[in-house]
């Protein structure tokens, strides 16, 4: 079951308290409409070759592009998952993992029932011990992959992030996930890993006051929640998704990118989401004085793909 944070109106930021209520379809059933959309969207998911060509498949390639100013080459960090210390490249991205510096961790919580003699991890049942190896590995420190996400959730969801500029470049400060009924199923403010240099409020809609007011979560908390319902077979829809995946440090392969479904007539260029929404949906978005709304952008992506599928139905073959 998905959970929707209520988006109460707030003129200062457009955000809502992260209160969760169950989400269901308008007719009370999720089964038929979700299956239909999911199946029909599969023809628009990108192949591995296209994923590679657009810097989606390789998480390091995805993360290294378009980073900001150079930082100290000797800078070291502690991985928020496995707690190991690792070094970074000059552009701030994690160095590749080798056998001496692998990233193994437990995604579950530590619990100790009163009838047990020891604490254990909820993910694998392993006993909590000092220096014990985790049950899940990741290809890079700080990154997560839906390939390691247990379970299945064959649905289509749209995702969008808002970014601010830090000493590492663009980092995620808000993420929103919307289902096919244009309902927000997850939204959270995110603390960036590095100090914010520019909030870019004109575009992000984020201010210092908004982040402090919260509720604001760490990137790891957001990643853990996203992996609870975004599985390897979930279709993610978005616009220029590589920037969102890079900001979330998330590796996922079943992607539908509206910037590629609606290609620019000039190779190498991409049409803006605002232009696509105006042209095909007769809808004006990204026109707010207090910045973009990630929920609005996600909804536009879903509606654009529904437009494409409706057009396919009217013009089969």
C-alpha cells in the first residue's frame, strides 16, 4: 500500500505536513487501471543501450556529470550506510569500490524482543555483532539500487526532485512521487550532504526557512523509504530523469523519460517540460513566483504519457 502525504495549502512554500493516509484509486480498486497503464508503458521504457547513451545505467557516470566546483581531492567522508570511511574524486563523487573498501550494510532496523537474548536485524535476522558484514552490497558508497530491493511492485510512478546548489554541485532538497491518478504518494524535504551555497529559490521553491521548518529527512532516510515501494520492476516516469537519479543517488533501469518520448528536432537538445505541457496538455506549469512545484511537474509527466497512450489507442499500429 502506498501512502500519501497530505498537501495542505501553504502560500509560503507550497509544501504540506508529511502526514500519511492510504491512497486508493477513484473507483476503490488499484488492480485493473494500474495493470493496463503498466503494460502499455513498457514499450516506452528505455533499452539498456539507450540507458547507457544517456548516462542512466552506470551510477558513477550518472553522478559525475554536471557537478559543481572542484573540491579538496583529499576530502574523506563516512558512508551513511556501512559507516566506512571513503575518499572522493576532485569533483566530489565517491571513488570506485574495491575489495578492501566494499559497501556492505543492513537495510533493516535493529530490534531486541524481550524474549530474545540478543538483538538482530529485521532485514535478514542476523545477530548484531561488532564488525559483522552486512547482508546487502551496493556498487558505490552512498548509492542505492533497486536491483537490491526485495519484492515486486509492477506499477508506474512519476518522480521529480528540486535541487539546491551546494559545494558538491546540485543536491536534492525535495522529492515527490505521484501515481497514475495524479495523487502524491510520497513527498519529503531532504537535507543535502554539504552546506547550501545557493537555494535557487526562483526554480526550486526551497528556502532556508522551509528546510528548517520541515519535516526534513536525510538522503538515506529518503532512499530507504523509496526502496520500500520502488522495486526493480517499477516503471519510473520523469523529465530528464538522469538529474533526479543523480540527486537521489538511485540506480534504476525501468525508465520512461518524457524528454526522449517527445524528442527535440535538433539532435542533442531537449524540449522543456513546460513547453511539452503547454503544447500537448494545454496546461501552464512552472509559472509560480515562489518556484517550481515537484508535484506539478510529476503530474505533468504522467499526463503526457497518458496523452501518448490515448493517441496510440486512437491510432493503433
